C-alpha cells in the first residue's frame, strides 16, 4: 500500500522496494522470481549507483541474492 503513496521514487527507494520483493519471493520459496528480481535489481543498481557500477554480481541466483543482501543489510537494517 505504501508504494502507491509515493509520487516520486529515487534510485534508493526503487532499489529498496525491489529488494523487498526479492525477500518476499525468497521467503515464499519462489526462487525463480527471486532470481529474476535480483538480476534486474543488480543491473538497475549498476546503472544508478557509481559505487556499484564496476561490481560483478554472480550469475547464480542464490549467490546474487546474498551479495545484494549485504548492501541492503548495511543500508536499512
């Protein structure tokens, strides 16, 4: 419901929302969806954050999820 309330989403908010969707997919054991979301998210982050631009994220979905998890644990937990 909160997603509809925001009229502007910057790159940080977009990334947080996408990672939240990946977390829900992981907890629901929908690993295919999780992997799709994390693939899109890793590409999105490389395009929008200079500090991550050169990072090489894993092609393995679980490893990529864990790599991204490190960023988001630092950012908002």
